[in-house]
C-alpha cells in the first residue's frame, strides 16, 4: 500500500474499515494509490450460484469495491453514479480473483474508472464505473 504502518489511515483505509459488505466477502486491499487500486477475493462456497459458478453479484461487489478504493483515493467522499459489468468467463469455488481499478479521467466532481477482474492471467470480467464526489468530506466511522 502507499502508506507506512505508522501513518494515519487515509480515505481508502477509513472507507474500507466501515465497509462490512466487502469485509464479509473476504475482500483484501493489496495496493492502492491516487486513482488506482488492486484487491483480492477468494470465491467461497457461499458465493456460488445454482449453476456452480461465482454469483455475478459477488463479482460485481469485488469490482465495485476496487472502483470505490480508486475513486476515493483523492480524498473527497466519492460514490458511484452508475456502473456496468461484462462477465467474460465463469469463476468457481476456490478461485483467487484479483480486481485492478484504474482511473481513466476526472472532470469536475465526476470520474470514469475501469476495473478488470482476473484469475491469474485469465480475464473474468470488465467493469466500468462512473463516480461523483459529494460535498461531505468524511467517511462514517466503523462500529
């Protein structure tokens, strides 16, 4: 990560500390910096749908969390204005997935971000998120 162990938590760390959904899914923040983030999630039995593949909602949650880390890296509280995902290949129980979020542009209070989910070198999904910074400048404290 971009911060030292002694540094105060930044906006990304504060946001994730309050994110119970991502924590419940076992999502881990590996690295992040201004406008980018890399996260990891292992597909568990509770994430598998009736077809034996990872539920699309779980993949979306992983991509959305990476998107949130990238767009909140600048400091102002930023939320999703819209997002979409293309599922390319199925993921299965036990797969270790990496989500890499990259900022494409920021303009005014808006931004555009792409997130790629991979299993090793294999492409699993592509996500595009559109962000909007809101006027509130702090993230809710974790419980």
